C-alpha cells in the first residue's frame, strides 16, 4: 500500500526525496517489481537535479533492482557525467559498478570515470596516508573501479597501464606502513621483501595431505591446496572450533615470518588469499605475501588478465555449442544456493568439452569431462550454470542428485576406518546433508 501510494505521488516529490526513494525501493522490493521500476524510472528523469551522493545512490538502485526499462539513454549518461568530477571515491566506484552491472558500456561516461579515478588516486597519494586500513579501503575502491571498466569492455591499454602502476604503488605504500607497525628489526627486508631463500624453505616442503608453494615469487605465491583444507577468512582461533577440516591460514602463518610478511598473518586482510577454493576441492590458490603483490594480483584478476580454469565431470553429455554461458545469477539467501534469474547479477562461464565418460549413476547416458573458465566469481557460479543446462556436476548433492551423498548412520565410523587404512583424509558432509534434508 505504501509503495502504491508512493507511485501515485512521484511527480510531486523533491529531487532529494526522489533519490532516496529510488535507493530504498531498489533495495527492498523484489527485482522486477513494477513499483520499484516506476520509482527508479521517475528518478532517472530527474537525475540531473540530484547531488553527487543522490546520483550515485540512484545508479546503485538501478543495479540493485536490475532495472530493465532501457536506461542507456543519452540523457541518463549526460546526467551522470556532469556529476562525476564532484564525486567522492566511493561514489565514483559505485557509479562505475552500477553501469557495468547493468551492461551499459557508454564510452564518454566510462572515459570520464577512468580519468576521474586516476586523478583521485594521485590526489590520495599526495596526502601520504598513514592509516593502513584507510589505505587498503582506498585501494579496494580503485580495484572495484578497475573491475567495472574491464567488465564493461572499457579497460584499454591506455587506461590499464597508468591505473595498474598507481594501484601497485598503493600496495607498496601499505607494505611500508605494515612493516613500521610490525617494528621489524633494523636491517630486516621491507616492502619488496620476498624471494626463494632460507626464510621460506618451509613453503617448498611437500608432504602427503599438506599444502606447498608450487610457485614462489617476490610478494606472491601459488599454493597447491589439497582437499580437506579451507581457504579461510576471519579469526582462525574462532573458526577452527566450528569445522572438522584444516585451515590454510595455519599453514601460511607457520611457513612465513610475521616480521617479514605481516600480510600473511593478518586476519583483517584474509592472510593475503586472493580467491577461494571449495574445501572438498584440490587445486591452485593465488596468495600474496606482500600488499604490493596483493594489489598486483587483484588488479590482474579483476581486469581478466588472470584466468581461472577448472576441470569438472558433469552428468549427461553437454552440447558442444554451449561454450559461452552468460546467464545472470541470483542467490537464494535462505538456501544459500544460486539460480539463473533474468534480474540476477551478471555472470559469465566458458565451457570446452574434453571427453565423454562412462557414467557411474546412469549407464544409459554418457557423462562429460569439461574444462571451465570463469570471468566472474558469483556464488556457486559453475554449479548453478551447469545445473541450468541440466548437467550438474557428478558428485554435487546440492544442485544435482542428493543420492550421491553418504547418509547412512555408520558414516562417521566408515570415514575413520578409511582415513586410518588409506592414510587419507575424508571431507565430512554432515552439514551438507543436514541442509539438504531441511529443504
């Protein structure tokens, strides 16, 4: 009733109230709701009268509601372009993210945003910020903006080169601050610390069931993560009590000296991990040892210079023509599952069939070994996209058939026997089974 009344009186609202309403309805109402579309549409007509904060909020409202009423008009672009130079860093990043999320690649607007971003970074650098958290937040803004430009197809070499240099320089500033806070002994390596020397021998040790550094370079590592290890975040002392597997942060903090690599010991900055990998999966994890390395890896990842590729076995045979999946994804907050939705967040997955396999569950249908590359990293993106094709991964009990999960009452004893006999850990599935049983 409130929403309906709001729509009837929209033409009488002041610009500030209209901007606030666009943001509120974009947040609260269902995507695709006629009321939210009406409120946001009227807000677009008045965007030229909004202040910078209100303009940015309206852009976010567009993206949050995934507005689909042809917003890519010259008037809209002009309204936002006029405010770009006055925007604070966060509002600038929000606006860029909103337009990229909506699939609007407006050349003049994105050019203005990229120029403004470089100016903001130079202005911030000139201040010589001495607060590590503030410096990290600002670097995150610059990286978010880089992602937006790349996703919108506007990250040309003339933009990427100066933006990359500035972002990596911010990382080096963070290394200097972090070294000062750790009070490293006089003469200890700082900033560009790193290398394959005696201080890092532990990262190369290869033992069954333990991680190791497959690649170890100044400031960065490529870690091989075995199954049953979590790429964790937050305080490990708390998290360790809640899980039955091992935490990758424990290995990193044992392998790298705190005085030399404070980032690798920081719960606030996720120990330098660049991305995640599911607990049951084994594979490679990019990790930064320094903030400079972190900034460099994040920029490459956010601008698609780094590719994430996976090998997956799927149910049934996949059509070889399904090579580029651009279905938008929405997350069910209650079930914590993703599904294809017209008003979901942009998601892109590339597939390439490698082989057909004799199936384990259904002898009448072949399974498919497929190579997967993701451009975005949405929640359960690969699982959701493959399930939408009706080709769920072969051992996925949440998105595929639940009968692939172990559910009998003797599961714990069986697992203990397996681990004792074969000397190999088994990832517990109790929590997974419990969630499935509730739905």
